C-alpha cells in the first residue's frame, strides 16, 4: 500500500547532553480531503495538467522532452508525470540518466495499474520536498505560512506548488522575488488549465 511505502522515520539530532535540538524530514501525513483544493489544482496545473486522463505517461510531454534532450545532447527536460515523479521520489536516486528514466516509467505504469489517482496524488502531496526541511504539503504549509494545508489561499497554494520543481532556488525565505515569479507562473498555468479565471489570478497576486 502506498501509505506503507510512504512512511519514513525522521532524522533526530541530539546535543552532547542528550537534548533533542532538531528533527529533519518529519512528514505530517494528511488525507487528500484535508488539502486545500487550491493546492491540488495548482500542483496538477503546473506539474501534470493531464494527470486525470493519462495512465502514467504523458505522450506529448514525453515527446517534447525527448526532442529537447536529443537537441541538447543531455537530459535537460524530464517530461515526467506526477506518477513518474512519485516513482522517482520513492524508489530511485536523483541521478539524471536514461536507464533511471526507463525504470521510473515502468514503476509509474505499475503504480497506475495498482492504485487510484486519488491514492497517487495523496501520496505525492505527502512525499514531495518543498525546501526548508519541509516534506509534504502539510509540513510546507506550517513552515511557510503557519497554517494547515486545508486553509491555504489561492496565492499561498500557488507559491507552494511552485516549490517542488526547484525547492532551493524558489524558496521564499532565501529568494522572495523568484518565489513570487514562480507563483505567478503557477497561477498562469491554472488559468490555462481552466481551474481559475484571469481575474482570480490577478486578485491572488494582488493579495
């Protein structure tokens, strides 16, 4: 079961006198219905707009990625679906090579045949890294906004959804302007996907 695979114990750091001083990677697992719909729409729009229609492989995104990678003679673009990203996060290293991509795809196809879209999306939201030591959307929401993931506003959801792609470079604590630009990009993707209107995007950015 995905919830069994997803369980990982945090790293605890203690001082010489035995006092716990830090906990790293402590995921706060939550159910899909406890996550703001704004965030679910945002992460789908920016990471995998065809999530609910494919079976683990987005053919158009894959062909686009192959064309760019062949042109640049390196893996410059992944074209990965949310299921492929979850496969990578759970089972593989982050080394970028063709063999890993093929294995990642095979596992993703198996996951799509075994689990529901809701189970895959829920596990992804609980597994993905958001920077600043935050794993999972609940931990990220508490870390950046001091609130549960169920209460995220549209703008806050967009900002968080923009982090998994580059959790260090787009981190609002260290690069606020870039985080805002990334949030704007996520909102634009939400408009194109039909999740929000252009007016709602403008309102979110003004907030």
